[in-house]
């Protein structure tokens, strides 16, 4: 099953590649405080207009380069 993440586009400076920041939130086991962790993924896009600040949905795919293994599924807003 391929992983699907929703995140915010933080960079589109590379050709056909964008950097998407995904925020994971979970509750601490003992202290019950919500802990947020951010991860950045490089994702492939082509022929779709994407700007920094857009919310997008990305899906896991085969490795497209050394550190790019996601592709754009849809632009949310």
C-alpha cells in the first residue's frame, strides 16, 4: 500500500521537483501533550501549476532519483 501524505509546498526552485513539508501530530504516551514533528519530502510534478504555500497531496512511488520517491497526486488549494 502506497503512503499518501498531505502537506504544504515550501519550495519549487528545482525543475519538476518540489519540497513538501508534512506535519505529523501525535500524543505523548505519558504526558498526553501533543507533539508535532515536521518532515520534508521531495516530490515530482509535471505540467501542473504549483506555487509555494499550496496544500498538496503526495503519494509514494518508485525512486525517481537519489532522494525523490514521491509524486504529486493533487493540489488541494
